[in-house]
C-alpha cells in the first residue's frame, strides 16, 4: 500500500484512476471494512481517502481529542486489507470552508473515477454536499448502514461500549480486539515493590476504556505476552488526576522503557478499587492474575 499525504492542496494526481472509499474510519470497524472492501470490486485500483486531523478534532478545537484508531494505527489496519493507496487529506480551514463543487473538482484532480461512501456521508462547507452530488460526477456505490447481530455498527456506539468497559462487545463490532499502542514511560515503581511490576504506557490521544482491571495480551518487539492492565487513578497509591494505563506483563521482567507496547484488550475483570492497605491490594492482584490465566484457557501459557 502506498501512503500519500496531501498537504496544502499541492500534489500530483495519482498515476492511475482509483475507486476510493471516503470517510473518517475511526475504529475501522466492521461497517468501515465492508465499505473499504467494496472499493476493491469495481475495476480500478483501490484507495482509502481519509482526513487528518480528524474533522472533530479540528472543528471542535479539542486538544488530544480521543480516537479509537489514531492515524498511524488506522493506516496499519487498512494496509492489511489489500488496498493500493492510502490518501490522507489535510483538514484545515480551507477544506472546512470549501464549497461542495470545489471539493468534487479536487477529487477529480486526484484521479478518483469511482467512489464508495456510507449512506450518511456529507462533505464541503457546512456539510452541504451529499451522496446525491457524488452520483452526478462519479461512478458511485453507496453502502447502507451495517447491522451486526441486530446492532447498527458505528464508531459512536463502539465508544459507548468502551466507555462502559464492555470491550468484549466492542471487539465483536470492530472485528478484532481493541488495542492501544504507546511508549513505555517511567511511573511510580510501586508495582515492582509489591511484586507486580507494571509498564506505564503513554496512550496519548487513544480513547480509553472505562477505569478498571482488564485481561489483556501485550505485544512488544513482535512478541506476544499475557497480562493484566489497570486503567484509572491509582486510588491506593498516590492518586493521580489523569488516568494512567499500566500493565503487568506475565513472564516479562526486563527493562522495556522507551519500547512501544500494544495493549490488546480481551475482557474487563473488575472495577478499580481503593484498598485499605497494601496487603489487601496484593491479595486482590493475585486473584486478578489467576482470573486472567483462567480466561487465557487454551492459549497454552507457559511463561
């Protein structure tokens, strides 16, 4: 897959005509995947066209607006779907104010001959452009709302599930386990003192699931481990205003500061709790680890 970043509208047209799936694709969930797969079926090279920053980030002026899949993660997922081009269009004031007619010409100049969009896609200044406008200028394929097990799949609904800690259901609608990637940073070292060392992960603008303890997989340097992750404020040790993401990686006891870790969420175990003392916390952590190993089931955990 070739990635193309179109900044300040200064670019050359693609060297060959494409069928482009157009949207924000936050999460690249089952509905998005259906739309992206559709663009591979119509005789042209395939492309995914998305925007950076996410329009909500730009228009709402929210710093660190949380995303299910920040751009690099989104690009990685799409690259595994057999797409030829990944086109990132800079979303700025000019694009936000661009009349729909100009945006259509912009698409034509890119060498987009055919496009695939969701039924509710809008574009241009004040979202005045609709799929009816696209039908007039392109070979156009509309993808209806995607229903999975009687649920309409959407990024908004997946956010609600994550906010409630229901990663199991979110994973079903994503078509893969939800995961967060970030650098391992220095923390308070309290976990190491009590026999449960944790890697603190800089989650940046990822959308965090609800506070609590989760059974996870952890990927570091291509190696996959089992682990348990805590999201929250450390109420027993040194309460923090900002949420922390800390993971105890089973079978790994080495310096990984600065490495990139991917925390892969499998199931929520419990709420975050403030314990009366350290001994009570240790007893619960042992129970949490035993629960994680039980959930691992037939993964043949040996470390």
